[in-house]
C-alpha cells in the first residue's frame, strides 16, 4: 500500500493531505512482442480498478528465469509472472506459487471457456497453479522464394507424409530444397554434401521436450513421453523414438540435407533461416510475428503426417501468483482479468499469440489474415485428436540434463540411438 502526500497552501502553513491509496502489482513476462499488448490490458484493468497499478517488466527468456529465481531467493519476486509448464513441478514443490483452486471456487470464476487441456496442464491433486493465457502448436515454416526456385509450391507441402524408414514425401521435399554451392539440389546426381549453400531443413539443437525439433515426428509414430501428467515412468527407450532420432541424425550426417549438430552450434533455426542458410524449419506459433517481420517470404504449412497421423505438441503459458506477494488480493484480481474475455480479446486483435479462450481464436486468425498471414497450419492441428501435452513430472531439471546429454550423443553419431536412449531412460526412471 503506497501513500502519497499533497501539500495545500493554507495561509503560510503547508497542510499534508492523503491521496487515495493504491496497490502496485509487479507483473513479469519474457516476450517482447507481447509486452505492449499486455500494457493495453493493464490500462483497461486500471480504468476499472483505480486503486491498483500494474507495472510490467519484460526480460528475454534466459535473463527472465535467472532474474526470477534470484528474486524468489531474495524475497523480492514479482507478484504475478508468466509461467511455463517446465517450471511447474519445481515451483509447486517449493511452494513459491499460489494454489488458485480456492480462489477460483470463492470467486465462482468460470474456467469453461479455455481450450480443452489447457487448465489441466496447470493442475495437480486438485490444486491449480496458474490460469491459462495462450496456447501453441507447431507448423512448417517455408521460405517461399526458395520453394519456388526448387520448382515447388505451397500446395506440394499441404499433405506431406513421413516415416522413420525413408522419410516419406517429407524427406523428398527436404532433399529438393537442399542446394549445394554449384546449384545442384539434394535429389540430383552430382550433389555435393560437403558444400551446401542452403539446407532443406534447419532445426534447433534437440531439447528434451522437442517441441519444434522432434516430438511432432515421434508422436506421429504412436510414441508418447509418459502415460499421463505426473507419471513416474518415461518411455525414452521406445524403439520408435530411437528410429525417429536416428532419421534426424542421418538427415544431417548421412544425407547432408540438414546441418549436423556441430554445424548448428548455438545459432538456432531462426538465425539460419533469416541468414538464408535454411529453406524450411519447424515454427512454434508464438514466433509467427517474428518470422513475418524479419522474413516476410516465409509461409506456414502443416507438419507431415506420420504412420499414426499428423501430431503437434499443444502447449500453453499461464499466469501464476508468487506466494510471497504483499498484494495477493490485487494480484488475484489482475490474474482473473488476464484470463478474461476483455483482456483476451485485446490479445486476439493484436495477433501475436493464440489466446487461451476458445471464443477468441477466430478473432486472432482474422488479425493474422489482415496482415496477409495464413495461420491455418497451426489451428488445424489444435484438436484433442491431433495434439499431445508437454510431459509434466517431478525431477524436471534432472531429467532435462540426462536426456539433453543423451540426445547430443545421438546427434553427434556417438553410438547406437537405441542403446543410448535405453541407458538414459533407465537413469531417468531411477529418479522416481
């Protein structure tokens, strides 16, 4: 609670007069594209809650989590912050995020409008640790200029197939889009894999969750991380995953259609695409705006369908309240507003992400279309039948370290993928 003083001149004396008290809610987020949009939400909120001020702080992804961890340790964390499911197990176990379930019940807050599965990602044993704010799927991001130069069109990418044996029509397109320094394509005689000018596919170094790198492929074989949220057994030893990662490894090390792990380094898919080293990548829907602004020639196509159909990870961020907040009531009011149709409508009209409320999806699509962006490849896979959830379990940090090291070995060609993954999976499951 803050108190300001006004001095009124009364004769020769200064008389202090108390102004109306105002709570300040500190709100942290990492996405620079979204910060101005949520500033609009803050203005709308403050207009109907003049006793509450929202102060927004935005940091890049890496700096964000470092700063947040430090702030929680020092007891000076933001009241409300954007949260990611990878952080949920540790934060809930350490009791640094508020269980919203009692607040939701007391306020009779309607959660039925969220897309199916979003609220479940933030729930455990009856507790709710965040209100959903958006959702994301993945699609192919294709440089249409390079596509045309290869004699292909977006229609050729509309219904690609994939399998871990020969890569299906997906690998055929990747080969065609790969071009060496002599202008020879990857599917032509004389292609020089040691002198590639443009790679047909570029991806980020493999992460344990594989949201944009490999999970959409592995899931299309019928493979899944775990049986259910908070399970105690992983399936990284499944032969279908080994076959999927083996195909990705060979795409780079054997065929030279994709950069090898050591070639990619820490550059990342975006850097390679924006510097004309890649013709195609896999894009998370949260990056639609960045791709369009940086390289407007990039368009979006559906990810390929595997033996069990087309699949995409379905992820979503949430707003959580720090348990140490000095203004818990004001923070809860703000979190409710963030998930409401009023704020979600502002986000939808801005066309930066897909809001969590189902009735705002069409408005978001229209906002993208107004800028000439077709996002149907992202929305088409946003169904319970075609999506799967990010794996949520305890021991997230430990699992991340084990699997990241194993994936690095696979992609560097350091042994048989099945043996590497079997060893890693045994180590992971022993944590439980």
